């Protein structure tokens, strides 16, 4: 991957992190359950942190840190894409969130494979794991709340 292609991919990732932060902020404002809204606000901070690290390419935050695997329930792998709408249900929101986190995880996994610089690769690998952890968070909600209701 050439330097200009890496820069374009990073710019795309920054844009997606901002979209994710905005999405979770909007979602937190619509949720009545305070504890869940608080969790979504934590997601906003995490996504903004990803965006800022990408802007600064702060790979030093990950120097020497090992990537820890995250459990994968694979629920998002088998759901269809949905678009946010004003009248979406809780199930729709969780489904969209899972798919967004899955896409982010795949982006960072792919970028890590294409990046020759070890520190930058470590940054992308860690961001992929963090996105996978976010996906797991929503998959657990799906498993515990949505599947029980259906």
C-alpha cells in the first residue's frame, strides 16, 4: 500500500469514527434508561478517542502493548444492513450499531495487514480489537434482550 493510499484510508477511518461518535451521541439522547445512555456516552468518548489517535497517528500509546482477543458471538455477521430512520426500533438501533462496529473492526484489521510500519500496524490492530469489543457489547444486548423477545 502506498503512502497516499494509507493517508486516504486513515482519512476515511477518521470520518467513520466521527460518524460513529455522532451516532452514539444521538442514540444516547433518545434512550430513556439512564444506565444505557451512560454506556452509549462512553462509546462516544471511545470513538472520539479513536478519531483523535488517527488524526495524530499516536501509535506510541500502543508501543509494546499486546493485542488481546475478544470473544466473538458472530451475531452481526448474520444480520442484514439497516439504515437509521426516525422511527427505528430498539432492535434496529442495536442491529445498526453491531454492523457499524463490525465494519470498523474489519477496516482496522485490513489496514493493519497493509501497513509496513510496526507501530502503525500495532495502532490499527488495537483499534480493531477495541471495535470488536464494542461489537461484542451490542451483541450481548442483542442476545440478552432482542433474542428473548423474539
